[in-house]
C-alpha cells in the first residue's frame, strides 16, 4: 500500500471549458501547504503556449505552492489575451490557497487558437474543495482524448527514511515530446535543492517522455513539473539523492509508457533499440525516425513482416548507416544481418507483430553507440479521431 | 497534338517479378537509337538500393543508350547478390539493344529485402518487342500501388526549332523525395551538353519532386533520369537553353503533382506557402514539416478547420517563428494574423477543406524568405493499403 505524498491536497471542478457545457471535470488545482522547490521542462516548439511562458517565468522567480490546470483548451496561439488569461488562472489559484500568484504553475491542454473562458475557470477554481488523495480525480480532469487516467504513487525507502512520489500525466495526441510530455506533474514530500531537482528531472525526462512518439507532432503545451515540499522531513543527500533520482526515472518511464499505450487509436506499442551508431545523436535520430515512420507504424498495425521499411527509415534519418554491415532483428528473429537478408519464417515475424508489445533491434553497422525509442502503430482509428477533433 | 521524342523506342513484358505469376507487365526497356547525354538525381537515403548504385556508376562513365526498369521488387537491402542482379539487368538490356552494359541505367521499385528474380527478368527483356510511342505501356509497367499511369509529352518551340520531351513517372508510397521521386524518366530529342543537362535536372527536381510528400518516408530507390539523344538535330544554346529548362521544370511539376494526387489513400492535395522566414532553409523546413504532419493531414482529411495544428507544425520544424507576428491563411480566409486569432466563419474554412485542392499560407513573422511544399491528406485507406502491402 502506497502512502500519499504529505502536505499536498488537490481539487477538481467542471467549468465547461470546451463549449460552455459542464459535462465533465476539466479544471484541477494541486496545492502544497508549504513552499516547494520546483523544477520544470517545457516544449521546444517555437510556438509555445501562454501557460508555458507564464509558468517558466514563475519558476525563475523561485519556489511554488501549487499547479492549476485545465483541459479542453490549450490557450496556445491566443495572442496577448492568452497570456492575460494564464496570469488570471494563476491569480484565481493563488487566491484560493492564499499565496502569491507567482507561486502558481499554470498548464492547459486542448484545442489551439481559441480564447480561454477565463471567467468560468476562475469561478470553478474559487468554488473548489481541496482534499488529500484526490489524485485520480486530477488525472481524470486533465484528460482530453485519453481513455484512462494516468496516476502513479511510489514509496521510496532511503537511508534517511521513506519519502513519497506521486505522478499524474495525460497524453493521447500531439505526442512527440522534445522536453517533456503533454502534461505531467510529479509531487514529492522529500526535501531537495532546486538545482538538484532540475537536473534529476531533465535526466528522467530524457530517459522516459523524450523517448516516446505517438504521431511525431511536438505539442505547443508540453509541460513536466516536479514539486518537492519537504513535508516528509527527509532531506535528500549523497546516495539517497541518487536512489531518489532512479525512482523518479522509473516513475517517469511508467507514466511515459502509459501515455504511449493510451495514444490515439493505438493498438500496439513497440520499442526500437538502435546499436552500432557512429554517435549517440545518430543512434537517437535513427531510433526516433523509425518510431515516427508511417510506413513502419502501418506495417506493425497490419502485422506485416515488411522489415525493409525499418531499415529505410533508419537510412533517411540523417544517421550514418553502412548497409553492407547493418542488421535488423524483430524480437528474437534475425531478418537482415551483415547487409544480407536472412531466410526467416514470415509467420513467426507475423506472430511477433500481432503482439501488443514488440521489440525491434537495428544495428547501423558503423560504430558502437546505442539508443532506444518507443512508438505506436498507426490505425484507421487514429485517422478517425484526428479528422473530427474540433468538431 | 504532341509529336513523339525522336529516336526513342520502348517495350514492356510480364516477368511475374512479385510472386512468379505474370499477371501484369512489370518490366520495361527504354532505348535510344544513338548515344544520349544523360543526367540523374538519386535518393539521399543512406540505405540505397543496388540499381541506384549501379546507375550512378554508369552515369559517371559517360553517355547512355537506355533504361531498364522493373516493378514488384525494389532490389534494396539485398546485399552483394542485389548488385550482381542489377548489373545482370543492365547486361540483358544491353544485349537486347546492342550496346555496352555501362550504357544502361537500371531502376527498380517494389518490396525491399527480397532477392530479385533476375532470370525471369532477363528472359522477359530478351523477348521484348521495342516500338515507338509505347510510353503509356511503360508508365503502366512501372506502377506499384499507383492507380493511374503518369506519362506526359511536350513540344518545346525554340528559336532553333521544335524539340520534344517525354516524361514517365510512378509514385504512390514511400514518397518524400529528397533528390528525386520514386522513379521518373524524362527523354528528349534535343541536343544538350551533359553538365548543362545535370544542372537543369537538379533545378527542375528542386522545384517539383523535392517539394512533394505523401508519407514523409524517403525511398531507398528514388531515381530521376533525363536522357537527351539529339535526334531532333537541334542543339540547345543561350535563350533556347533557358526556355527548355523552363519547359522541363513545368513537365516535372506536372508529373510531381500527378504522383501526389495518386498517392496511397489520397483524397485531397494541399499546397503550403511559407513566407516571412529567416532563411530559405527555414522556409523550406517549415513548409515540408507542415505537409508531413499527421495532425495537419488528418484535419484536412476531415475538413476540420483546426488551424492551430498548422502553426504547431511550423513551430516544431526547427525554423524560427515569432508567434507574436505570425499569420495563417486558409485559401483566402485569414484565421490568425499578427499573433492573434481572427474571428472567422468555420463553415467557410470547412468548405475550403472539403475541396480537392487546398492552399495554406503561413507567415513566420521573422524575415522575408519563402518556400512552397505540397502534401496530401491522411486517410483510413492509407492505413489499410500499408498494413497489407507485402501480404
């Protein structure tokens, strides 16, 4: 049984963000009863949403007390009015929990380019009831086309005692994080210095959210936040700090995989392991390109043992490939080795591709660097969902 | 009425390349009755098919007499045996028309990683009957999932007299040329020096094939060849050379657009015009990224006026974007200007997106460079075609 992170409460409300009709919860507030050291990573998209701009600014000023978030509207490409709305969201949350607006992080997810109904959101926040343990409610309130809430708790037993971590995330579409996923919030009652917190968060993001792709489209709103309020009374130092970092990475990996498996129209996920690359950057580029290739994604969807598409995607990724030495493995089956196709039983590969979780290995035949990336199949259902999103 | 290119003949045959059963024509030979100055551009994929390797080598040695091509098998990722097969294809064609094997260009298209049935192809070539005017038959023989042959003739009236150009192409899938399209062959009876021919061909490819994308996947076999045999007796110089270059560019643009419109599962095509970019490279990168975004492609498929996805794609392309000055136009409708969403009638945008041919304008708000790119929608039919390709 996981104990909850100490000193945090949360609340949710229905503001009818998307079309004025409150059908489901779409606003959430996470609050700490004391100042939190805070770290964040954000989208690398040149078009960055107002809440990301405002939150980055607040993080630079110092500690945080809470996170306010809405689904149904991304508050992106909304001009100066959008930034005023993000600031007003922070103000509403600060009034609710009794702190300075600069101590609030703001996040939004949903359709781009539509003004945020800030009055309805402000009213919803002020009417909220904040309680301990409302994590599943928060995870539900931030969903868009997600089908399942993503909410994980973890106890981390350290030399100095036990601390708790709680992670909440949402994904589903426009998922090709280049810093963080769409939205993920991690809370802990450990006490950690801000610069160590930021470093741990960036490491964890690189080993988790930054490896996944559902559709190759990096969002304008990607936000990953980590708040540490120290309510456990346990300060992280030395080995404990390393152990906590490992637990954080594990939690982020689980959240990233949950986002992947619950992606729009996704029926299968696959891991690509690239080896034999000339550089780490080449390895990552090849792995990411394979996971975003529509031809690879549709072959996996159709359980088609068409491995040539995998090698072709590596070849166009910009990474060096020596096709006379390259190899491709699908699960345990070698289909191409030392630049030559291997005779293989296509029914065996088909059975591998019919599984829900597939591993593909590609050796570029050039050097000794490696990387992993995680992708999803491309289904007709994905097309259906995204041809009707705003309508 | 277009007169045919002088001095060229062609033939086709059924070799049962794909599965041993000759159901349709799948081998073609284009022959010139005299030496041709020749130019070519090839895939930039690091994984390059054997026929491209062999043809590039033959082009370096000098003039050509013909092109031999098969569909149903790409002869890519086939190891050393693949290169021997490509050389054997050139030998069969050279024997047929009575020239040196080095004077033959070889091209293949189809599934990757399967050994080429070179004996059947060789027998098919040696049994061919070569005739004038067989262009539509050639265009049919090189089709894979294309639904229509792509074959255009053009008369170019110059000061020195009239010359003829003939262009044949195929596309359909794995179409994101980064040098040329899948396969396109252009023949002319004008007399042109090799270096001028190469320069004209590269210019034409950049303004046509290199602007289109069906699925973002650059093929291992992209080949664009231009053969000039001089049979018209007209040598191109000065203004005539420029005029011929313009005609060539026009012909390549028509072929590229035909490839796009006949892409796998394509129901609509769209042109992206990027302006206000910091550099020409930025403009091109933004335009290409928008045409390959699955979220943009599905929005257009569903006639969903979700313009935020267009700007988000530009923002992740790597190009500089000033979102406080950027603008987006869909056909004649301004939906986002100077960093602010415009009130617009979404039914009007929906009606634009319901057309078969759509124009999108994006101003990045940074500089003064511009570029164009052409893309297609993403349909459930695309997924169906590519989930079953080899099976």
